[in-house]
C-alpha cells in the first residue's frame, strides 16, 4: 500500500465566504466512473479477469456461494455502480482506481486494459457473514443474469448457481424462514470498501501501476529481497 492512499480529501472552498466554509462537504472516498466510461466497458474494452484474494479482511469482494442463501441490502446507499478497479492477478489484491485518473489519458494503455469497472452490492449470507457482491460491467449474458439474480436477492433469500450452458444463473428462493441479515451492524459502504480494497491508485506513477508495467520483474525483485 502506498502512503496516503486513504487520506481524506476535501472539496475546495470559495475564498472569503463563511457560507462556503459551512456548506463545503468532503468528497466521497469512492465513486463510479462516468456513463461514457461505463459504456466503453459494456463494449468489452476492459478486462474482466479475477483471481483469489491474498489478504484477510473483515469485508471482501466475492460472489454468492452456490450452497449458501444470500440477500442483497435493500438500500441504494449500499450499492455503487461503475466502480473502476484493478486486480493484481499475481497477488489477488484489489485496487481502486480514482475515476478522474481512470478517465484521463495519464495511465498506460496496457494497465488501463487490465482494469475493469464493476457494480458493487452489499450482501448478507444466511450464515451471518457479509461480502461485497461484484458484477463486472460488460455486454455479456453473464452480467444480465447476474443483475437478475441481484434483484431477486433484494426481495428474499436466494441461492445463486451458475448455469454455464446458457451463460446465466439459476435462482432458487428459500422455502423456509431465515432471519434477516443484521444490516444495522454494518458500517457505511465507504468503510466496507476501504477495508476490502488493498489500496487506492490516484496517480499514474503509483507503485501498483509501476509493478504491473514491469511485466513481473518487480514481483521477482520483491521475492528476492525477502530471501
């Protein structure tokens, strides 16, 4: 993680006005990209690969297990669309890419192709756990099926299982009563994402970008330094 990744930024204030000082609100830590950037993702110009995570965290990104009933948080405050991310396939770490940087021309094209945009839905499981269900933004049938599953899970507990032959998911509603997830125990979505992400990429020469562009050399060097 790069120092300062999670420092809180604030909106600039209008100089010389008391009203601006009172009404200026902190910028959100996380946000999605513009509709234009999201449309590019739906055309298939961004990656959708993902591997396992490398760190233990209170909250993490994931998808429903086919053996556990899940339910999606009903409040829009616990959903965030078009979130730009990069996942390191070697380490399994997730990194939030600042939307302004993602939509600029500053990032190397190869790194940008490795990034993706995702929709995030806060989800509770019947076993009492919580996770951030992520659905990649794309034009694929898998996304359409995943969003249908998300909407079904907003209404009731369901089991979601992939149906590869049709590139979609089957949805099985629970037939017995299951206690509602303890939504009241959750922190804000921003805090959950802060815990789930390994770092925030806010500048083009971030270490995450440099390591990716090294083509694996940086990872080998890190391993040699540990020996």
